[in-house]
């Protein structure tokens, strides 16, 4: 194969000389040469520009966010804050007598409750396996049983705390 390529070189040379002597051939070769030359150089220019633009953008972002710390959402709720709420004030009388108000367990990742927020308490039945998420130990043979629970709902309708009545 390499011998065959070398045998093509004289024919290529003859065709090349013929094209450069022809006026239309000169225009075609010049346009092709310029196009490929410009495209090749633009590739390097664009790559260099992209790197510089990335550095400038990163520097700008660092400048903008350098003094900012992540903020705790306004509605963040710690477990102690939930426990500080007077649950007896929001419980209906028939529910308050069944269990102590301190038995409510704050749910993780809920919004902050204020003393003047409207709260609703809803009685539900849930599988005993739902207690596992709050740290209760549940045996596998009882996981499917139903358990009565009181759920405290905030004014936005999201569950804030729960207490299990049938432990």
C-alpha cells in the first residue's frame, strides 16, 4: 500500500500545477485554503475565549457570593420550638383528655409554628409501620396493624406533629 501512495504523488503534482495555472482553479484553491485556514485558527481562538470567559464568570460569581452565608429558612423548626407550643390550647376537649399534650412528636422538616397560628388536629389511622420513621421499634408481625394517631396540621395544611394513641 505505501508504494501505491508514492506512485500517486507525480499525478497529484501535475493536477496541482494545472489547477494553479487555471484562473478558476486559482480562485477555488485560494477560497478553499482561506476557508480551512480561517476555520482552523477560529477553533483555537474560540477555545481560548471560552477559557477566558469561564475564568471571568467564575471570578464574578465568587465576588458576588463571597460574603453570603446560607440562610436558615424563616420557617425552620427545631424540635424544642415545637415542644414549647402549648398543645392543649389547640386540641379539642375530647382529644385533650385521651393523652397528655406533651406526647406530640414534632415531624422533621416542617415549617416554624407560631403561638398565634391556626392549627387543626385530625384523628387518623395509619399502619403501625409508620411509627418506624419516628424512632419507634415495631416488630415485623405487627407492622401491618392499624394505629390511631392525632396529627397537628398547620394553617398551610402540612402536618407538623403527631402523637400515637395506640402504642
